[in-house]
């Protein structure tokens, strides 16, 4: 990845300054990487560059304030680093692991972490079920990876007893949640709720299913 930035990167909207504060310059560098090398390598569609702030960066950023201070975070199927890299830029207190099985995506993530100078981020080329049984994160997240039913199977065993799964979803979130109730019971989930973040800040607001495990973590199933 070169240091060349994309001329097609739109300027940050006013809400970005509030969400990223003094680290807005770093968010801008990440936006440049997404709209430049990210588009060139097929991690982001060419038309997505025009809406990279609203649809991607801000959509992830509005959730960050909900995360506990100093939390360990696993971003499963991180892709281009959404939401993991956004949160790492916003919250240097978080300890974030980007889990991505595909070589070209994990290579982009390694290079982005290096160029952005993010000392709080580790990249693992792996799938969720490649992680050891002992793995336990305060926050596990996934965005545009798989249906909720599958995400619960993959991700909930990785959540610490006092943590939560943050599954980014779209308009079908309520239907997915309703269809996943049996799986949630089988996986010993303590609670599952549909939450929206960023009302009045980003359109549409971020829709996230927040799942909390039972006090004894359920081992992963095939």
C-alpha cells in the first residue's frame, strides 16, 4: 500500500468532528485508505467512496461510546476494518483484534494498521472458529458478515461472561432477531436486544443486535 491518498475521498461531515475529536485527522487518513487502495483492491465498491463517511465510518463510530473503557475487542470478518479500525481510531484505550480469513483483506488490514500507527490493534488471519476455546473478549463484533443465527454460533462463545456481542444489522434486524430466538436459548444467551445508535447524527442510524451470554459461557458448536 502506498502513501498516495484518494482524490475521491469526500470531506468529513460536521458530525465526524464531534465523534472523532482530536483524532479526526487520523479518521481522514483511514477514509483515504478506504477510498484509494480499499477501492482498488475490491474491499470497497467504487460508488461507496462517495458515502464512505455516512455509510461506513460514522455508522460504526456512533456505537463506540457504548463500549466499556479499556475493553478487549474482536472484530470478526473485519474485511476493510469496519468497525474495528474505526473504533481503534476513536478509542485508543480499546485493545482490538481484527480477525479476517482472506489474504488480500488481512494484508490490507496489516498495512492500514502500520500506516495509521495504531499500537492498540492486532490483525489475525483466521476465522472465528480458529480461535482457541480459551479466547474471551469483552466485546465481539461483526458487520455485514453473516445472518444473525450463524453469527451467534460463531461469536457468542468468544464473548466473556460480562461482555457482549455487537452484531451490526440493517433493515432486517428485527426479523433476524425473531428467527434467532431458539438459537439464543440453545447458546445460553442471557439477553438479546435491538438497539439503534446515532439518531439525528447519521441517516439511517446504526442498527445493532446486542447479545449478552449466560454467566457460564457456552462452548462453540459445529
